[in-house]
């Protein structure tokens, strides 16, 4: 994005700017550009739907983060998903997932962020995404299952955007994800580029990888490899023993300046969480901007805050969005303030747990 989002901008406006910039970047890829044009049209319609629901006392967020499976084909160090326990082992059926997305469209959800586990392990999910061509599905993936068949699918479904996780160069990526992973991903990135696929990278900033991930040489090399979306995520130390992975204050202070430079210099989108959340009012969890649905259907404020009083396996999405827990979180101002060291809800988890306990009284 070439322009910084001012602090007074609403989330709806910020989303429009983001996808307009995505359209600008994809302008030489006609099929991808058409998909983004369709998304821009949907953003306005979706926002009007949400406005109507809000007048009825129902807050519908523009974004749903949906972890469609807890299974994964890797055992990465520091994985937050592996560190979070589940109440049950039974994942949502593909039919239920379809019903949830169908209802989300009806309610006015703008787009989905799809996570896991490894979402590409549920290939049946992509029979659903083709039925919602105006909704963008950002897929967080380790990338290893992106083969010839999946690339063919991406050519047909331009609303599906893979975000591939990298930890840096070969040393950093292989250290966290396994020997030989970086080399495999380098080949996959080349295949995506050669097939004209719009894709991004998910880059988790830790204390030890920070200088590598924001380095100009790394950024330029990844951009030349075809990456058109750089998503930087601050590490949250949910996994035990990773507390020293969190960024230092001086590292955190550098992020905004680096992003401003890169947005001007590279033909790519640059987003950093939680830094860009501050431009639209603070932490967007608990329905302020997004909710999280985990693999077994629990509706949570955030992927890093595994607390829930509602399950979409037992209720409609509309009912779930009226969660008492989510409303209580939204009414506590300090739970919207990001001040470093990862997710504010995880840092204040004892407070969030107390809200959940009060719900059961």
C-alpha cells in the first residue's frame, strides 16, 4: 500500500483501501484483478448489511478467522495451535462449515482468514470456496501441500489467496519447521510465480528472526520470487518456553518506519499486526473487527485467546455473534490496547477467564 492509513479511518474504509491497493498491484493479472473488483463491490454491500444488523443490536465483524482443522503435517517449534487444548476431538463437518460461511455471507462478513492446523489437509473445503467467488479467502498454510493440482485450483478460484509461512532464510525456517522445508518452499514459490498466482507470505516476527524478516535484501528477494503480500505477525508466547521469543521494545518501534518505506518502494501489500490495528482503533478481536471459530466450532475472541461461551455446532452464527463473553471483552477498554509482547487478551487471560467464569454464575 502506498499510503499510510490514518488513525481516524474506520475499519470499513481501511478494508476498501487495502483491496483497492491489491487491485492496483494485480492490475497486470487480469483474472486476479477481476476477482478483486468483485471483492470491492462486495465490501460495500457487506458493510451496509452489517450496519443494518447493528441497528438491531447485533454486531457483525467484517472478518472471520476460521481454523478449519487442528491437524497438521508439521511439528513446528512454538506453534500456538499445538499449545491450545480442545474440549472435544470432533471437528466441524464440511457441511456445517458450508452452512457457517453461507450464513456469514447473509450477515455481511467481508472476507475469511482460513487457518489450522494445516487447512490444505481439508481439500473438500475448496469445494465450498468456489461457491462464494466474491468473498476472499486468505489461506494461512505451511505451503508444502501446494502441488500442481492445487495450483490448478488457484487458477480457477482467484478468491483463494495462499499466505505461506516462512521464518526467514533456510537456517531460520528449517530450525523451526524442519530440515529441508525452506528448499521445498523455494520451489513452490517459483511454481506459484510462473503460474501467475497472487500469493503472500506470513512472517512471524520473533526476537531472533526480526532483523532477517524486515531486512531489505530478504524483502526484495521475496518480492522478486512473486510475493505480493507481506503479512508480519508479532509472536505471542502461548507455547511454554518461548517467552524470550517476544520482540524487544526497540524492535517494535522499527516496524512502522520500515513498512512505510517498503509500501513506497515495492509492488506489494504490507500489513503488520498489531501495528496496523492501532490505525483503526486498537485490537480488533472479540467482534470489534473479527472473531475466531476454531476447528471444533468454539467461537473465540482471537486465535490466541482460546476462551468461548458459544459453539456454532450448537447454535447459529447470528446467535454466536451475540456472545456474552465477546460483549464483556468489548466493554473493557484496556483489552483493546496493544502495548507489546503479543496478544493483549493472552496477556490478560486471567481477566478474560474471570469474565467467562462470571458467565456461568
